[in-house]
C-alpha cells in the first residue's frame, strides 16, 4: 500500500517535470528564457516578489488573489474525484458550475439580503443546483444507460446557451458585456479589503475548501458510503453481487460530485468574479480532470496538485505580459501533464517490475552459496507479498 | 414556404454530412474496440493543419486557385490521422483508460491549436491574430435536377466537400462491411481473443482503425472550417465531435442508421435558425435555437440507449497474456 503510493508520487513528480521540460524547450525555441518565464509564473501568483508594485499592491495581495483563484479549482477537482472513485467521469463540471453560479446570481446575488444571510444562502443554492444537475446525469446513466460523458457534454452546451440567452435578454451590463455585477453582500470573497494600506481579496470559500477536502477524505476512508462507491468503481458486477445497490451509488456519487461542482461555481462566479460572461464555458472543469489525475483522485493529493496547476494557470497572464509569450502555453503545459498522468498506470507498472527485478537481484547476491533446494522458498515470499500489496492498492 | 424548406434542406445537408463522416470515423474506432471520445480534438487538429496549409498555399498561389481548397482537405486528413496515432498509442501501447485518453486528446488539442495559431500568426506572419481566415467555400448547383421541387434542394448550392464526403462514406462502408479487413476490424471490437487465435493482429488493426477515425474527423473539421466558421479559430470546438458520437450511438454503431441520426441533427439545427429568421426574433433567440441538436440528442438517447448494443469488447484493453 505504502510502496504503491510512493510509486505513484514518483510517477506524478516525473510527469510534472517532463511536462515542464517540454514546455521549457518550446519556450527556448521561441527564443525566450524558460527560467525567467517560469519565475514569472511564480511572481504572478505572489509566490515570488515582482520588481515593482502598483499602489495598494504587494506580494501578499497577489498571494491573496491567487488563493481566491485557487479555491474553485479545489472544489472542482474534488468533484471530479468523487465521480472518478465510483468509476464515473464527470466532464460536465464546467456546466454544473455555470448553472449553480447563474441560479445563485439571479436569486441571491441581485437581492438586498444582508451578508450574514446572503452568503450562506449562495453556498446552499449553488450546492443544490449543482447537485440537481449531477443527479440528473447519474439518473440518465442508471435508468437509460446513457454514457455520462455524452450526456454531461450535451447538458454543458444546453446550459451555456440557455444561460447566455437569459443574461443577454435580462441581466446584461451594456458596458462590460457581462451580467450585471452582484451585490457585495452576496459575494463570497471580501473583495479589495484594505488592511494596513494594502488591498487584499479574502475568500471565505478557501476555508470551506479545506473542510471539504477533509470531509471527502473522511467519507472515502471511514464511511460505508465511501466504501460502496469505491467498490462500484472498482468492479460494478462484483459490487452488485456483494449486495450494493449500484444504481443508487451511481446517482449518489454524481449528486455529490455535482454538489461540489456547484460550490466551485459559486466561489468562481460569486467569489473570484462577481459576474458571468455569456457564451463562455470556463476551462476549470477540464483542468480539474488534470488536477484529479495528477492527485491520484486522493483529496490530499488533489489539494497539492491543484496548487501546482493553478500556479501555471494564474501566472500565465503575468508571464505573457513580461516574457511576450502567448498565455496559451500554460494550457499546453497543463495538457502535457494530463497526457503523462493518463499513462500513470503504465509507468507505475514499469516501476513495480523494476523494483521486483532489483529485489530478486539483491536476493541472488546475498545467498550465492545456498543450495538450489531452498531457493524457490526465499524467492517466493517477496513475490506473493508484492502481489498482495498490488491487489490492495 | 418552399424557399424556406429549400434553405432548411441545403443548410441541414451541409451540416449533417461532415457530422456523418466524423461519425463513420468514430464507428471504425469503436467497432475495433477503442472508445473514441477524441473526435472533437481530432477534427480540431485536422482543421488546424488543413487551414494552415490552405493559408500558406493561398499566399503563394493567389486567392483564385482551387489547389489550396483540396490540399487543405488532404492535409486535414493527414493531420487528424497523425494526431489520432497519439490516442492509439496511449490506448494500445500505454494501456491508458480510453475515456480519459480521449478527453486528454481533446484538451491538449484545443490548447495546442490555439497556442500554435497565435504563435505562428505572430512569429511567421508578423500579425497578432488568433485565427486563420479562409472564407466560405464556393458552392455549385447541379443543372436540371435542382429544378425538381423540394428534392432538387439536395442538388442546389452544394459545397464541393459534400461530394468528397459521399465518396469517402461509400468507400468506408465498403471496407467495413465487404472486406476481410473490415471483418477483422469488427471482430476486434467483439472478440479480440478470437482474432488473435485466428492469426490476426489486434493491436495493428486497432491502430489502423483509430487512424482512419482521425483522418475522417480531420476532413469533417476542415469542412466545418470552410462552411460554418469560414476560418480556423477556437470556434471550431463547438462540440460537434460529441454530436457525432451521439449520432453513432443512436445509430447503434452501424453506418446507415447513423446517417439518419446526423440528418436529424442537421435538419433540427437548420429548421431552428430558419424559424428564428422567419418570425423576426432578436438575435439572442438564436442562442435558444443552438441548443436544439443537443436537446434532440439527449431525448433520442433517452428513448434508444436501452436497446442499443455497444461492441462487446469496447473500451477493454486487450492483453495477450491474460487470455
């Protein structure tokens, strides 16, 4: 168990390093310095000091803005992980985020409720809206055998166009070409709060994200529900024979996944931003898949992986302005990480084989004088041990 | 009224046929046992390579030449084919989860093409832009037959690529259902072990099938670039790849029923925009019409998915050692 986790860590670090290396080569070909470009990424996220700052800005205000940006991704990637554990692939996270963000915006965002009531309501409504969409996808899969990837993409487009229609007919801000900004009282980020002369963005969602990470970890490690979801994900037929209600588990995992995506949506559209851009489906839902694969669908792994991926995403704007590179290089690097992560089972297999060979070789060196009769015994034991470890993982 | 009906048919066909050829690609891949959610990325990559080819050739040969148009189609197929090999390698050699691999191909394709389009425009042509302008393809009308009421619309204002697609579709049908190779391919999707026992090469057949799906998707992407968008840009990723997937699922992984599905999508789309136009509704209502193909897809899947039978070994990694 531990050794498989270690192996995964090696593969994950390896895929990130290789992707960054390929990115560096591309940057080099374009005649720029990859080290300064990558340093710009850190500077853009407030993890390294910039040469100069505007009024009210500092490294720490950049960092606060980065955390604000990071928060939705944690929820989105957790959402992806919950579905993935149950063997489902939620590619509709962006659509669920948009639906939740839009419903919360029109119900609470434009109301004049005080902040103490409005903020929790925004989270609850976002959660419920996302959950409804997720459960629908799960239901279509369970009841009508519709591939969840196809149905969620259809729902993504339907949500995008319908919401864009309502924004453009009812809620459009003629200047920004986006929906009218929500009231500050409903916003989940304390935007541009002045502390000691600096303006910080303080996201409430980040605290929730930490709690959500722990809760999801608890559900998977310690509860019957989590065990059942994992069993369904590992082998649907076996789970069915073990008496687990597979259909219920599918709908439930998509509902939880949708609920997390809904919270991701409200922390994005009513937190980091205060408005919705019509006709745009954000890429967070897709990047979340990269984060989830890189983090091995483990809540703690996701927390770390999302931190990394979001540095690339958020820092790209600053890098593009400083180094003159197109900011799309960031999504190319994320794509490469995703590509390498997709092969992680294969690479882990190679590592495992190599470890076994090394172990066998070590045995051979230790006992050169031993007779042939007891050799199979000593060779047999580590082999079975390893196989058991593999089965558990 | 007649003219509205004609428009619906003309626009519907020019949308349905590229969708159909992409669905054929998907059928090839999935009948060989490789789940292919990568159609979206493959058509985008194909369109990118084709559009770049056309752009470069037009600079050299001038705007009146027909060569760039056909070379774009050819290179779009090559581009899609080569990019599809990545999906094949991930699924066959690296034994990656085929659903994940497909999604990865889509995300990476979108990122790569938009990065390359911007970078090439800036570095090579010295003009910052996120697109390659192509213009809409010329059309032609078959004299005589096009005068027949209603049916004539199928021969009116045709894009030349529609002919290419029909030819490609007939060849694809012949290979899949009437040749040894097609039989092997279909067997790979249902019982790869049997193919192996009979001396066939499962990995090679699947590789070829995925490459065919890449080539056909690339062609489809180029057709969309020359008709609907009139350029190559990120607009190419409108989810048509997924519509094609829904098309062949609805068509139960068979060619002719899939054609029917694609025609339904095409006519739903053109009829919708014609209605908005006829009723003189403001442009925002166009957004509502855009959802029609997607809603139709979902509803059709609700009614038909239960009966459908996917290839038996679809999505399974074939491992000789595990026989």
